C-alpha cells in the first residue's frame, strides 16, 4: 500500500488568507511552516491514484507530486477518482477544480452525496463540463476501491453526525463524517485515515487496533484552544474535534496502539505548527508523529 500525504492543515490552510495569528504570520515568512489542506493520495495500480478529499489546494497538491502529473496522452491523468470523508467545504471544494476531467468518480456516504448534490448543487454545476459518477462509500462492510485495478478494499467508519453549516438543518445521520479504512488483502496491510474525529466509537478502536498506520485528527492541541486563542466561543469538542491532549484526548489512545501513528488536519492555532514547539517532544515520547506535507507512507 502506498500513500502520499498531500496536505496536513485544517480548514483555511496555514497560512490562512485572513489570519494574522502567530502560526499564520510565521508561515508567511518561513516556508517550512506552510501546510496545505489535509488530503491523501492512494495508489491502486499502475498509473492509478485516488484522492482522499478534494481540497481548495487540489491543483497545487497534484502539481507537487510527479506521480499525479498527467501524460503521456495530452489529457491522460492518473487521478482515477475522489473519496470523501465528509461534506465540509475544505474537503469538497476541489471537486469543482476537476471539471476539466473527461469523467470523474466520487465515493461518498449517502448524506454527504445528498448535501453536495442538493445543497451545493454540485451535480448541476459540473454537468456542462464533465460527467460525475457517484458511488457509495460503505459505512458497513467493505468494497473494492478500484474495480479496474482490484486490490485495495475500502470502508467508512462513522465517527460523527456533524453536518456542515450549509446543511445544518439536514436530517441526522451517523455517516456525515467517517474515518476511512484501507485494506490490502494481498499483504494484509491496513491504514486508517480520520482527519475529523468528534468521538472514538468501538468500531474505530477495533480498526485502529488492527491497523498498521493511523493518521488521525490533530486539529487542536487541547479542548480550550479555540476559546483561548479567540477563534471560537466553542471548545474543540464543541467544534467536532477531539483534542490531542487532556481529558478525552487522543494522544494516549494512539500511544497504546502498535500502529505507526501520525496527526494531521492541524489548525493554525495549534502549537504543533511550530516545528520547535515542545509539544513535539511530548508526542515523540509517546511514539507519535506529526504528518508533514509531501510524506510518502509505504505499508
């Protein structure tokens, strides 16, 4: 299994265009602080890749990886499709950027697909440009990710019923936000990608315990961070993200796993955006890494 880390930032990226917090200010003058929106690329076969979430940075993310470049035909692309873990704008706006495709496959759970088609009218917007094939992302069981290439299996593990603001009045559904499980039957390797975690249900714990690699929500360092930094009147958990440290935090959970564990989806207020922050040492003692843009993970 081969994964490319295309981005590791929460909504807005680092720096965020309208933010002058210390993290964004330093990122403007220190390129190694910069982070694009959280996303992965998953290799499914020769010349075939699936993007996990389609971010506003999708064009730059593709250009940054030679493996994702088009060719040899003039409009031949290795991008075979997109997998969505939720319906948030920072994970879906990039779909419109792919309108030049001759055809596009998008895998999502039912509430996510419905929100994009009925609330954002993405199907109607893209119809004059390209054809979009929607396939269900199973919230129960597993299915082959790429029917042409075979191999990897995919499943979604519901972790939150949090709806995006533009669909705040939509029906409740546990599959609004899922963690993505990738499994390779040939090697037995599995990976778990969970960029947004409002809870840690039993199914997630089981998948994490079986995984070789877990890439988890690291949006906020502690629960009070959003209120302390003045970006929100809500706590981290109130915003739909389990914090890394403190009561209910995920660091101790990840430390108990045998898998390689990394944090992604960092908010610009998170001290981990500073490469020299002491919080990195705390995680290193627990055997946990902070994912970096451009990482290659082989399982």
